[in-house]
C-alpha cells in the first residue's frame, strides 16, 4: 500500500485502491441480510460459470461415475473398539482410504450450512460405510471465499455409530487438517437434530453427482431415532416443538427426535423452502403456532 501522506501518481493510485476497497466493502454490506427471506434472490444470482469453475479449481469435477454413492470401509474398521474409540478408528480408516475426490461425491449449491448462514455456498458430500459405521464428509466453500482465493475448503465429518440402538452421531471439524470432535455448545445439533441430513440442492441446475441424490436421500429419510453425541449428558433444550404438522415425525418416540428453539434457523429454512412438512403446505394454524414457538414465550406481565 502507498504511504498515507504521499503525493503524486502513487498516492492517486492508493486513493483509487482505497475507493475501490470502500466500494467493495459497501457492496458487501448492501447485500441482503442472512435469513430465509433472502434466499431465492441470493441463490438465483449465483452464476453457473462460477459454480462449475469453483468445482474445477477444487479438483471436484468427477472423472467417472460409480454404481453407488457409498465407498466401502473394511468390515473391521472401528468395529471392536467401544464408543468413541471405535468412532475415531472408523473415521481414521475413511481418511486413510485415499483422496476424497477419487470416489463418488455430490456437489450442490446451498445457503443453509455449517458455519455460515444465508450465504451461497457449495456443499461437497462424500460417504463411507461398513456394517458398524457410516462416515460422512462435507467439504464446503462460500463463493466469497472462492473469489478471494482464500484458504482451502472447510472440512467436516459425521460418524454414525450403528452398533448401538439408537444410533449415535458424532461430529467433527478439521483444524489444520486434523479432525477434532466438534458440536461444542451444540453447534452442529442446531441444524443436525437427527444426525445426517438429506441433500437439498438450492438450484436444480447446479448439482454434480446428481445420479447419487436419490440413493443418499432415501437412505437419510430411512434413518430412525439417530441421537447426537453431546460429550456428556444431553443439555436441556427447553420445550419441544409441539405443532401437529410436525410432531407426527418430529417428537420423542417418532422417527425423528423432537425439535427445539435452538433449531430455529434450520426450521425456518426448511419451511421457507417448502421442504417441511414433506407432504404439503403447512396449515395456517400450524404456521402461526410455529412462529409463536420460534419467538418464545411472551415476557411475564409485570404485576
Ligand atoms: C446452519 C445449519 C448447519 C449447521 C450449523 C451444520 N450443518 Fe452440516 N449440513 C447442513 C445441511 C443443510 C446439510 C445437507 C447438505 C445440504 O442440503 O446442503 C449438511 C450436511 C453435512 C454433512 C454431510 C452429511 C449430511 O448430513 O448430509 C456433514 C458431514 C456435516 N453437515 C457436518 C457438520 C458438522 C460437523 C457441523 C458442526 C460443526 C455441522 N455440519 C453444522 C447444515 C448445517
Ligand atoms: C412425514 C414426516 C415429516 C413431517 C410431517 C415433518 N418432517 Fe421434518 N423431516 C422429516 C425427515 C424424514 C427429515 C430428514 C430428511 C430431510 O432432511 O429431508 C426431516 C428433517 C427436518 C429438519 C432438519 C433437521 C433434522 O431433523 O434432520 C427440520 C428442521 C425439519 N424437518 C423441520 C420440520 C418442521 C418444522 C415440520 C413441521 C412444519 C416438519 N419438519 C414436518 C420428516 C418430516
């Protein structure tokens, strides 16, 4: 950068740069805020060229097609170690299987994900299986990161332990390439109330590995009663969502566990995008009750 007090062409260039930075910052600030209301415009504005270019730059364009989405783990990977030790061994076996990009994977555009809310991002999903475990990986990148050329793709993982009933999902984040058990302060539980989630491309034209979508989603929808590893007792999340349009599937004892206010973002996103409830629009009474629940109880009236 030019010196602040300089004169002549050099400082003119510095001023131009400063103006550009300010304008760029202003245009970022002028973007619509995060939240379901803004998603159609934000997603609609993503250029298809940029999407495919980002996949190519990430080495994620497939070179061939596979009969199944799932890559196989050896039967004994993690099997004989109890609890988390088994989970870690299964994760290690999946990581040792080679470059994630070598196998089948699905890439799609989404706006609801991992650590960023409301920003268009690419989700790249990979899966490994044996009898005892499912190991899922998510590589993710926002377009602003891709454009700035910043850093590698973020990497996350979910390991589902199928040796125990109900199945337990443990979450991982990669720091400096190493997996660390995550879900601190229920960070992952906010959106993954019941372990792995179905893949829901925000733009039907921007999907790579489309041939695996039905297989992955039929599988996710067939999972019943997956619980979350909280590294200790389950925190108290307060009242469970009690709206008839939802509780047939999301309640204690139903296929998916109960939903709580901590999942407000995921709930709003699922409803705004018409994904939930799956069999038709939310009733008017349901919409009102849901909104009241998400806003929380009214303040106690002062005596
Ligand atoms: C703001 C919501 C949100 C949060 C928070 C979130 N995820 Fe996800 N995640 C998603 C969605 C949505 C998908 C499904 C892919 C899609 O539709 O884009 C997903 C998919 C995944 C997948 C691929 C397997 C699957 O479920 O389909 C992994 C692995 C994953 N997330 C890991 C994590 C981890 C680890 C954390 C916590 C550190 C986390 N996620 C937090 C929204 C979230
Ligand atoms: C017919 C059963 C059914 C009904 C009714 C239903 N859901 Fe779901 N819901 C599912 C299934 C299955 C999944 C997991 C697959 C997926 O992500 O599509 C899911 C996933 C979700 C998720 C993502 C977190 C998770 O548990 O994986 C949210 C949030 C959600 N539903 C909210 C709602 C809300 C709010 C309602 C009521 C307005 C509702 N659902 C009604 C079956 C249902």
